[in-house]
C-alpha cells in the first residue's frame, strides 16, 4: 500500500501500462515503487536511464555496497531490502551482508569500504566532507573519478528512496519473503514491512 491512490492493473493504460508490464516481466509482479511512479512514468524512465549510467561506472559489487550504505543512512527499508537481497546473492549468503553492515567484513577491498563511507556522508551531511576525507579515500584506492561516481550513486539513491518514503511505498511482500528473518530485521530501517507491529524509526538511529 501507498499513501496515495495509484492505478490498478486493470486501470493502467498507455505509459503506465507499459511501466507495469516491464516490471511484471522483470519481477513477476508489479512492485509498489512502480505504482508510485505511475503518476510520473517519464520521470521513472529518466531515473532508470540515470541509474543505469551510474551503475555502469563501477563494479556491480561496489554499486550495491554504496547503494545499501546510502539506503541504510536514508532509513529506506524498501531500498535496503531490495539491495540487501542483491548483495546477499553477490556475497554468497546473509551472514556476509550482516558482516558488511556491522563493519566486520575484512575481505572487502579498502576502496569499497571507503566508498561506503563517502556514500553515507553524502546522504547524511555532504557539507561535512573535507579535503582530508577525500585524501583518505584516495589512499584507500579510489580515484577522483571513482569518488564522483560514488557521490552520484548515493545522490541518486537519495532521490529514489525519498520519493518512496514520502509517498509511503511499503516493501513488497514478495521482496520481504525472499529474505532470511535476520536480514529482514537488520534491513528494516524506516517504514516497517507488512505485518510489522512497531515503528522501527523510533528505535533505530
């Protein structure tokens, strides 16, 4: 459910019908985020093009690490669950994701760790980033071009997560059910998933 009225599958026509059809073919169902963007299908099309361009500027692993870091900092349960699932599959299981989020994954490239830190700072307090911070990132192995790519990815995630959060897009049951309970718990950082009885924003910082 969302906080706004959205077209049903039967009501969808034109660009909205195409949007629903693409996502249904990709996922097997029409996700809540697509229903939100049914009110602005061209914006969604532009977003997917932008996100794809940013994603191609780095490895898939780095993109997912950066995106998850940004989603967590933005308190976006929806995006945290979606990208936590992808990261779980990339890293080989839920324990690896739990280790990443707890800062325990010593197998990560130092450049990827630095990228996650930049992503977090970008969406929480971008003006606090200093020349010294970027010097540390370079020392960890990031080039200036890679730093820009990380900032772009985090900033783009801020747009998408903010839209979903403000309009009340709840994580899809299909997405939630695909994740282990321990991942569901740690990735629920904003709006609760369907069936939750507490508001995690009151208990998580």
